[in-house]
C-alpha cells in the first residue's frame, strides 16, 4: 500500500466520533448530573438546554468529530506564529465584536451546524470570515461553511470528511490553496444573496421543536452535502470560481499571551476543546469540566477574553444556534488549558 493510502486510511479511521447502541439509548441530559454540577458551586450553571432536551449521547457525539492534539490522526499546522507586532500591555478584557464594531454583524453572528459533525468547518470558516472583515472592512460577505464542509477533503484538508468530522488546520490550509465561497445560513436559501448557503436546517432532537426549528428526525441527518463547482443559488450573480476568497497563510498559535496578542492584532481564532457530558448542560458562567465522560473533540471560534469575579476566561462562539449557552456563546476558564482550549489554535492572514 502506498504511503498516501496509509495516511488516508489512518486519518479516516480517526475522524468521526464512534457511537454505540448504549449511546443511542442513553439520555444526553440527566437531572442527576445537573444536580451534581450545581451542588459543586463552581463557576458556571447547569440546566436542561432546549437543543438537547430529549437528545441521546449519540445525538451529541454526531455533532463532534474534531481530532485533538495527542489523538491518533491529528495533523498540526506546519507553521507556528511566534512574532507579533504589538507590544502594548494586554488589557484585562477584550472582545472582537466591540474592538471592530463595523464587523459586529459578522463577528457576532451565531450559526447552526444542524445534525452534522461539521463543527470543524464552522469554527474555521467563521474565523476566516471575521478576519476577512477586520482586514478589509467588508461586512457584506458571509463565507460558506457549506462549501468548506462539502469540498474541503483529502491531504490538503488533513483528510477532513464533512459531516463525519474534520480539522480546522486542514480547512485553513484549504483556504490558502482553494479558497471558500460566500454562503449564508439555511434561512438564506432562495434569497440569491450568497453562492452556497448552508443546506441543513436548525433542528431539535426528539422534542417538539420551538418556533424556527424542525425535528431532527425529519431531516437528512449527518449526510455530507455533495461538493459542486457551481453555486447552489441560481440568482446569485457571481460564478462559483470567481466567488472564492483566499487566505494568505495559515499557522498555529501557542501560549495564552500569544493567543491574546493574535486576537488583538488580527481577530478571531479557530480553536478546539475536548467535550465532556457536562458541556451540553452549560447555560452561563465560566465553564470548566466538573463531571461526565469524554465524548469527543469540538471546534469553535474564540473572540475574546475577560475576568468574572476573579475567574479569567476566554469568550467563544459555538455553532449550536442561540438556544444553547449564553445566546450561542460560552465562556471557558483561561490559563489552565481547560479541556485543551489552548492547545489547538489555528489562524491565518486574510487577503
């Protein structure tokens, strides 16, 4: 077998969080674990979120699929950024959304990966989108997580596999080589405003869905969209090949201070964390793992930091819509590599 084929086999085996029959039967949210977390009087609050009200552990696992450092198949960026232009004092708090208010509609957008393990595509595409706006001042372009999820694959993309999982480092490399088109959310389908809006609808698991959602049981779960070289919106006036936006570089960032300086200079970071059962219960505060087993790696974007009653935190945006967490965002303990949040950081220069 050729070396490249061995790499493909190994990487493919590593991607996608494996589920078991027990996972299919185990509730994702249990009152006993909520009581345990809240009794610990830690820095965050647990409750039953709408998104996972009647979900199973298998439902949650299918939303994950990012390989964490140290896990089999992980592919780190080839370049690490170690030099930063700014030597100003790092402030106590910082937020991309307020630092560049002209881009708030982009940087503050909360999206929804639906029933697909495409977190890696969202965490990378959204961060690139934020950085593009910050670099150019163009807040009209919404980049397509659909294009990344469907078309970023093979060695150039660290063998990412769409709804079966992937790696933000691969996506950033793909942005430099292939670029990504515009593409809004599911609700933008038919508007003709972008090339490839997201084809999967927001959904709720095994529960009567709230307004604006459907039941996950009614949609085509976990199937990676087909990669096409044309826009899915016929009314969009720019051809697919000419709608591509490219990154000038991709690299990793290591260390808390370097992460802060990178955020201050260039904007949003792509990051990943290890997800445990208690993460699904998060409703506010500064998250740190309290209880529950490991479920898989998850990619999100990081937009700032701060301090809450003496507890330092990072501010991150998830892709589970605004019914989860603090209106779609969460804060997580800073400075202790909580759940690996400081160990898998990727970014790049926007053209």
